[in-house]
C-alpha cells in the first residue's frame, strides 16, 4: 500500500514538473538564455507573433516585468498595427489592454507610428480603458492613453 502511494505521489510530482517545464519553454529560452544586455536584439530576430508571445511572457509572467520587450514590436510601426488590433479585438482582458497600451505608448514615444492620429485605434483604446474593471489598473491605463495623446 505504501509503495502504491509513493508511486502515485512520485507520478504527480513528475507530472507537475514536466507541465511546468513545457509551459512557456520557447519564451523562457529567448528571455533567459544569453545575456540580458542582448535580449532586445535577440527578440528582434523573431516574427511579430513570436515577439508578441515573448513580450506577453516577459510582461505578465516574469517579475519584475520586462517592459523593454515592447520596443521590438513598437519599432515595426504601421506594419504591426493590424496584428495588434487583432489582439485587442480578440482578447478583452484588462491585462491585454494594459500590455497593448504599453506597446502603443512606445510607438508614440519612438515616433515609429502616429498612434494618436489613428482614429479607429484611439476609439478602440478609449473604449477598452473605460471597460477596465480594476480602478487602479484603469488609472494606470488612463495615464498611458493620456501619454499617447500628448505625444
């Protein structure tokens, strides 16, 4: 009986370990394999979709968040807008809104795209910020939106 319980416990532990190792393996590899000083350059070598996956991992999972991972996406300017709008429309979560605002804010700062001149995008961002349920996050996102408007 003890042997059966021990084998069951060992199986659970191995399953949890394997599940944890497989989750975000690609993103962890890009973010943590290699020096931090070259992280952004490494991210630049990936497709927009992969850059976004890496960015979301670095911003939502890693502590402290790796906010600079927004830069390679923002550098793409207008070519990234259809993909980013698709993300904004597909995922209505507060964290998605916050993360995308970070990218759009970086675009505005770097002048890689005139975010505030894109009426459809700004209307969508305004609507999404007003829908944020958590008042503290809504305040943070409102400030990011204000920063975009004043660039």
